[in-house]
C-alpha cells in the first residue's frame, strides 16, 4: 500500500510489473514513465506504433498503456498487436480525444480500460491497479477451473474402472 496521502485508497504498487508505455508526446511519456517507475514498474517506452509492436515481440509485458493517437497509426493497432502477440497482457488506452464512442470501440476491441487525458496520477494508478487485479483474478480462475476439471476427470477415470464399479456395487 502506498504511503502517499492521495494514493492510500488502493494498492498502487507496480513492483516488478513489466509495462510498455506507448506515447508519442515526449513530455507526457517522461512524466508517465517516471510515475510508473516510481511505483516499481519496469519495462519500455515507445514513441510510435511500430516501436510498440517491436517491443511487444521482444519481451513479455504484463501491461500495455497506449495513447490512442500515434504518429504512424493508432492505439487500436497497438491493441490488436498486443492481443496477437501477448493475449494475457492487460491493456489501457489513453487519449486526449476521448469520446464515449471511442471508449466503447476500445473496450470492444479488447482494451481492459480507457482513460481520457488529462488524467490525474491517482486516476492512472487506480486504472492500472484495477486492470492488473482483474487479469490476475482471470488467470487464477482459469487455473482453478483447469485443476477442477482435472480432478473431475480423475474421479471419472477411477470411478469407471471395473474394480471401482465392483466396489460401488
């Protein structure tokens, strides 16, 4: 839990999380990147769609934070590349050109969240914590479902064996 007065409502630590930041504005990229690193994130930055896609192919990421408008494409291109290369990665779209229609489009395309600019640091950290928690719960649910399915298959296998059928009778 953070000790910052404004951030103590949620767990905003990103300790060891691999975050890819796609942002074409140098000042914004530096500011957000510093905030992410300050919360323990590691990872890379990309100034355009091509660089983001290259980085997605180079190393695994836990989260992609991408601007909607990039010099050589848009955040939806980065989102599609993320879902193709690393489907388990969380994805948050940010934009200064926010509309409800764009938010719906981003979420329908597979974004986990959508954040309009300008945003407060706490709003960003809360969004990231929320999507990372949701991804963690989804992963845990998949693992538990697989383990339960395996257990059920073993029970069926043992329960269907002729010796077990005689025992049941």
